[in-house]
C-alpha cells in the first residue's frame, strides 16, 4: 500500500501541477465529492479527504472561510466609516423631540453598533449576530426615514402600494 506522500508525488507528476492546484480544480472548480475525486485521482477516499481538509477545500471549510472573509471586509469598512467620527461628540438635536432628533439618535446608535462590531474579539458568538441584527435594524430605520422624508405622495398611498406589491408577490388578496 502506498503512503500519502507517494500518492502526492504520483498525482503531481501525472497532472504536472502542485497537489493544491489539482485539489482546487477538483473540489472548488468542479465540486467533486470525496468518492468522485478519489476515483478520478486513483487514490483512497481517506487520502482525498485528508488532502481536501489540509487545503480547506471542503464545502463547510470554504463556507466558513468565505463567511470569515466577508466579516473581515465588513469590519474593515466599518473602521473606515468611523475613522473621522468622534463617538462622544455633542448631539445637534439632543434637546428636542423631533424627526431630526430621532434620525440623529438612530445614526449615532448605528455608529455605536458598528464600533462595537469592529472591536469584538469573539467572531463566532451570539453577540456578533446580535450586533449585526441591530445594525440591520438601524440601517432599515434610516431607509424608512429617507423614504418618508422624500415621499411625493401621502403615507396612505405609499402603504397601499406596498400592500399591492405584497399581494402580487403572494398571488393572493390580503
């Protein structure tokens, strides 16, 4: 029986590429499962799985790595957005109850949650998910405020249009 090292040398010679390149083509580009991949290479399934794991080309590993990459990109974007922001600055509309004051409060809470997410150490935590949810909520509230402030028809007309869209989507009368 051959060793994994001997199989590796055989594969690299046969394909004229590094084992990592061969495995990338089979696992990522072609999406072969361990049975198909090991059969194509002529190696035991156990060897194929070990190589796939070593290079992080398994479907779960790739999903995790992609999620981690997306998280890092988002955190870096938040850091850029907050670069010149003084989180402790005075409120412009802090002494009044108004739509402008509400918007300012929501925008400041959004900044605070983005700061919290960019400072979090534990990326697999429920806390990270909770912060992401709050960020989404605050961004949604700001979108609704923008829509309200830029609305060229009445609130009732806008809401009726939303109901019509929902009925079309559900294909039923509400």
